[in-house]
């Protein structure tokens, strides 16, 4: 769950469930949404006192890789490969892919390498760059408890942040 201010003094409020619960939860979106926020009682009270300004939207997000090029076309970002938005990497991926793609296209158009070789290299570079985050994201998006090693790593980050003054005692890591 998350909430953040947007335009016109509105706040976007999101909630997510494990993919395995998606079908059951979508039968009563509002009820299940509110139940999720019951885990944070003070915020749940504010949420129930507020006014919903629009309909509920959302879906399960497909995770996929596509070949990002062909004769006369190229794809970058979410069009070329997509993963759940839980790690908020989409715009980063799009800019990185665009840079890799432009470099490959420059090599092809300048005659330094054939289109097929340059674009195959673009795809290989992209896949090498994104695979670790893709695997992490698809695991995190299940909303299952992380493996013990990751729990330890995240716990050490919170401890380090407190020691460095980035978190005050009692403040939760975001």
C-alpha cells in the first residue's frame, strides 16, 4: 500500500495483493481495498473520511520480454520488456533502452555494423542489464515474504539508516 499527493490537492492511494489473491479480491475491490488499509488504522480512518474522486483501476501486470527490433522498427522501455511496477524502474529502463537503441541505430546507419548485428547487440546489452532487476521485481511482486537473505539485507539497511541519521527512532523505512 502507498499514498502520495498529486494535483488539485488530491492523493493517489494504492493497495496491492499477492497475484494468487487477485481474482478473489477483484470481486469486492472497495471492501478488500479498505481491509488492506485496516493494517494502518490511523490512515484507514482518514481514508474512510475522505471522498473517492474516481473509480478504482488496476490489474495484474504481465511480465515479458520481446525481441526489441525488426526490419524498420525498434522498441524501448515497456514496449520491449515489461515487469511489475512495484520497483518503479520503468522510466529508468526506458531511458537506458533508448540510449542503447540509439547507439545501435547510429552504428547501423553509419555503416559501422549491420542493422542485425547492432540491434542484436542492443538486445543482448538490454537483457544483461535488466535481468537481475527483472528477477528481483517478479519475486517482490508476489508480495510473499522475501527470502531470509533479503530480509537480513533490508533490515541492515534500516539499521544503517538509523545510525546515519536518515531515520529517526520509531520512523518506518519507506
